[in-house]
C-alpha cells in the first residue's frame, strides 16, 4: 500500500459507492452491501473522521482476494500523501535542527 494522507470516511464511502456498494443503516456501525460481493462492516465513523489504516488495508485485501478490484487500482483511488513541507502531514524539522532522542542510558555520576 502506498503512502497516503488520512482519508476522511466521507471520501471512503464515496469510493465504496463508486464500486457498487450501498450503505445500510445499523445502530452501532457502518455496513455496505454489494449484491454480488457481499457485506463490508466498519465501526461507526463520523464523515470527517479519518478511516483507520487497518480498515483501508482490510478493504483493499478483501477486494483483491475476491477479484473485485486489484490492490494497485484500489490504491490509485485513495488520495496520495502530500509531501510538501508544512502541510501538517510530514516532519517539517530541518535535519540539523531535529530533536535528539535520549539514548535511554543514564550517565553515572
């Protein structure tokens, strides 16, 4: 799976709907049904909440194993990571100014 930016559930739902899945109402989660491929179950996400990477990976694997869509095609449907500096999704520290991690060793005095 390629590196990507967080995917809000509203965008993920749109991808599933594009693939023919229909959202079903259930009280404690999100269910998407496809007449031929079956059901996909997810915990309840708000529309603006990012989908957990494990849910994206499981969905990708489900589609790939069932032959619904190849893994690379699924990856292409997801938004790519923005690698520009200062966008909040990458480390903006300069290499020379990076904070040093403590070694975990205590000095003997």
